[in-house]
């Protein structure tokens, strides 16, 4: 019985090793390059939008001035 269990375990291990052999990566690398080009285009567009927003934020800060006054430090009677 123990001999049968050994051979069954050995066969399962051998089967799992043969099923996990390596494949060539050429098709995967080509797909990755295509996706990389798409992501690069999206990244460039996002950078343009970010810089456009920074320019607009700079203009809006000219028109907006805060009228708040700083209290000058912590209130000693607070606690």
C-alpha cells in the first residue's frame, strides 16, 4: 500500500513539473510594447492636462485673495 502511495505521489509531481514548462515570451513582449506605447500616449496627455491646470491655477490665484487673519499662535486659554 505504501509503495502504491509513493508511485501515485511521484506521478503527480512528475505531471505537475511537465505541465509547468516555460514558454517563449516573444508574443507577450510584442503585446507589452503595444500597451506601453498606448500608456505612453495617455501619460503624455495627462502631463499636458496637469501643466494646463497649473497654469490656470496660477491665474486664478491672482484674482483671489484671502481676507482671513492668522491668530498668531495657539490660544493659551484653550486647555
